[in-house]
C-alpha cells in the first residue's frame, strides 16, 4: 500500500505547484479528504477480495497476485504516458476534490482487491495507507509550494509500480519454491 500511495505525493506536488503559480488556495483540509477516500477504497477492495476468494478456492492467491502485479505495471506505464492535465489539478471546490479522490482511489481499490484475494487482513493495509497518504501528501504539498512544477516527479509513480511488481513476483516465486 505504501507503493500505491506514492501517487498522492505526485498529485500533491503538482497541485500545490499549480496553486502557487495561479495564487489560489486549495480547499481547506484536502489531504484529510484525500486520505479518507483512500481508506474507504482499500477497505472496500480488501473486503471485496475476501468475498470473491470463495469463488476461486484453489486460485485466489494467484489471482490476487496477478491483480496486484497488473496494477503495478499500470502505474509504471502511466508514468511514461503522463499527461499533465491528469495530475495537475486546481482543487478549488469540494466537487473537484471528490472527483480527484475517487479517480486516484481506483488503484487503491484494485490493489486492495488483490490483497483481499491473497488473504491479507485489514489492519496493516489500512494503517499503512493512512500514514503513507498523509505523509506523501504533506511532503508533496511542501515541496510543491517551494520548488514549483518539476516534470521528473512523474517518475515516482514508476518507482511505486516497480516496487509493486517486484513484491508480487517475489511472492509468486516464493510460493512456487515452497
């Protein structure tokens, strides 16, 4: 979940840089909303994965790993096909915040689904998601205000995706060897 939350650093950095450039204030407390949405998505994903695991009694672990690995690949590929208009968003209303939080939470939902299929509990992913989104959003906001827009930041999503793929492959290999 830590690697999935890296996207919140990218979003916060670009959004703060844009707000600084146009001298606009963001919605007050937007990192809290952003984090709460991510938490709802991870809980929904893991719960859904646990429910679906019964439909795949022999293959739920590998199905979960496949979903998590595909999400890691998706995050990595998206960093190459990066479009500024997808990440640089003026968060000037609650409606914009809800749309942004929902769109960015889809990766969290799908990784949560994969973790639920694998058999992961709720506590650790929820705590890791909450802490990492708050920390990454705060860091992104601070740096975005000070440093402004930097195109290289999009590669943080690539790093997150590669971490997810590496962990998925490591778990797959570990299960085949044991």
